[in-house]
C-alpha cells in the first residue's frame, strides 16, 4: 500500500513542501529512494528540513513485492542503459589473517562509509555490499544524461579518499587499503531477483559481469573501463589504452582514466561530433547574432537562454560562438557544475584553472608558477591577488 505523500509530509510537519512533491510526481512508494540532491533539485533548500525528510523516508517500509504478483514485478522490471562499477579491496585475505575479526569489521565499515560518501556525491547507487566489494549503479534508480561521467569522477576520487582513510588506519591498525575498480556501460534488465524478504533489485546482463572482470585487470588504486564507457565520457578526462590488440575490434579495447581534463565548458568536453548540424534554431540564433551586433556597437546587452535540460541551450550558444570566429573579442566562460553544488565559487575556480592552464596532475610548485604568470599579465596588485587566488584554488604557493 503506497504512502499518501501529503499526509506523510503533514505528519513530519513539513506540509509546505507538498506542492514541490506533487509537481515532480513523487509517489509514496518512491520516498525511500530520495537523495539529498533530489530534494535540492525540487526546491527543499533548508538542510535541516532535508535531513528530517530523508530520516523519515528511511523509516518507511519498502514496497513488499510478492513473487505471486506479476503486475508488481513488471512495475519494477525495466530495460535501461546502465553504467556499472565494481570496486574491490585488494589483498583482503591478508587483512583477515592479521586482524582480529572485530578490528576487521571496523576496517570494512570505515572503507564502506568512505566509499559511500564519494559514490553518493555523484548520485551513484550501491546495489550490493559484497564483503570487501561494492556493486554500484549509475543510472538507477535515478538516471542522468551524464551517468558515465559521474562514474568516472567516482573512480578517480575513490582512491584519493581511501588514501586519506589510510592515515587513520595506519595509526590504529598499522595497515593500508588499496582498491581496484572496473566500469562498464550497456543495456541491462533491472528488476526483482529472489523471493519475498530475501529479494533484491539487481541488474542482469553482460554489463555487470564486464565491470567485475575489468576490476580484476586494474592496477592497484586504478581502474579499467569499457569502450562504451570511454565513448560516453568524451574529453572530460585524460584516457589511455590498457591493452591494444590489432586483431580485435575497437569495441573490445579497454581504457584507463588517468585524471580530469580542464576544458572551457562541459559542453565542449562532451562533444563527440563538432560538425553536427543544428536544425530548427535559425530564429533563435539570428536573435542572438542581432544582440551581439548591438553589443559590438557599444550597447550593453544581457541574454538569458531558457529551456528544459537537454533541449540545446549550450548548443545554440556554441553555434553563436562558432559564427563569430572572424570577430575580435575576449570570451569569459563561467559554468556551474552539478558535481560541485557545495562549492559556490566553483565557476570562478574552474575558469582560473582553465585560463592559467593548471592541470590536476601539476605539482603545487607548477600550479603556483602558472597562476603567478597569469596574475602578472592581468593584475596591477599582483601580490595581494596571488595570496587570495592561491587560497581560492587550495594549493600551497611559496612564490606568493
């Protein structure tokens, strides 16, 4: 029996959000799947209210799907594209041999909590805790247009988070943890597996098996991804081939994500075909060109391009930029990111890194030199600017 959302919100004294839940078609049997990001997206801005909603939702009984009810099973069974990550602790057998069972449990729980924090940051869903392994879905229960990219970010940040955890584990248990990560993307069937209270919602198909296999091929604290995943993440990351066999098709080539790539915007990084035609946007593009011509004559203009996600807002702006290739102007791009909602100044940080050509793999010394060079070219108060911007970019600059 599904929970009445309005009555439930009344019961927890948060009925003022009933309209947001109704406008976003959130049903009672979906409440337990809500995440903090979901609540922010529908307009629940108060952190305290979000915590209260999530805690209350976790206490709700999950839908009881009976094996004898084909209608209920069909409701939860669907075919969809999924990016699957398999994350496994390396050398866990050795840990079991040297640690007391209670200490081993504490280590595993710390590892799982650390990994879950990173995974949830990118809206991943931990489908199973498999002892020392994690089976993670990106694209279920909530799908995003960039699920493969979210999985790639997670694959890079998980080892970094475990390295931080290792500082604590080294002091307490004199051990350190290492990971191997495999990622694959493909079509799966997601549905109920098992019966009654022992059932789980899992994905079936070759994709989960491929992710588990790729995890076994990965180096310590590294990853291996499929060709499909590599195609979907575009130029957001620096990629290298893990193994190349001239006799096998390209679709079987495996890759490793090395690091994040700094590009001017997410749209440019995601373009797989820069020559693709834009159809049906002539009127809007002509309006933008007219506004540009007016601005070029000294009349200040501001334009807001509105539309649903994926409708082509970034594409039409890029088309305007492409049409101005013969014009002389200076372009500054500030773009928000769904992955950095807790960093209000992220657009400025990204722009500075891009303009100064700072890479994530640069040492603090090299970052400092690049930032100093940018500031010296553009600021008359360089010493004060270096101190402020070094703090903003969060690295140590001995030259400031």
